[in-house]
C-alpha cells in the first residue's frame, strides 16, 4: 500500500497530513465507513481541535482515509462489554502483514508503522477503535482527504 500524502506517527494514533498533526485518538470521532464495489473505501472521522487554555474549538474538520484499489476488506464485531460511546474513539492505526490473522490483534498492539510511505501488497492497514472493532484494509493506495461539510 502506498500512502500518498500522510504519515502515521510512531505512537500509532496521530496522522501527519496537510501540515497538521491530527491527533486521532484525542480529537477525532469515528463517523463511519463507506465501502464501494469499485474497490474504494473511506474511513470517515470528524476532527475537533480545542484550545486547552480557552476551551474554544480552533479546528473543526471532517476528514477521511481514502483507499483505492482495495483487494482486502474486513471489519470485526465490537466488544459487547464496552460502552457504545467507545466505538467512536480511535485506539490505534498500524500495519500488519497479510499473512497475520486478524484475531491476533483484537487485544494487542503488535503491528508496526513502516518508515517508508511505500508498502507492497504484503501489508494491510488496521484501525482499531476503543470499542474493540477492527477495520482491516489492503489496498494499492491510501490517502488523507479533507471532506466538505
């Protein structure tokens, strides 16, 4: 998978794109998923950055990770013991090898973030929510996109 215009930070919860460090765990909310049979997928988020001093919102933006040339797509069920509100919070964003089993990542972070933006078809991106749901996508490309409100 080739990341076109973003990087994942080493702590697995921040994206560097558009000249901004997007703190996906603390300041975004997972909105939903759009998968199309034309081999594209979008993972949608609402991002709100609040000034810690004033409490005022200084950045409010809908954003997406857009995948093209999708060749692998999997979504696991949520953890029923976790409150539903946790389904909206990103826990981690990382990569795994295609040969890895999804169930091995339901409760652990043992994936990695490649140092290069180029990953071949041997890797899938995983996005895990605090509610236990995993989104696993294998694609030719992944891009960060600002969405029109």
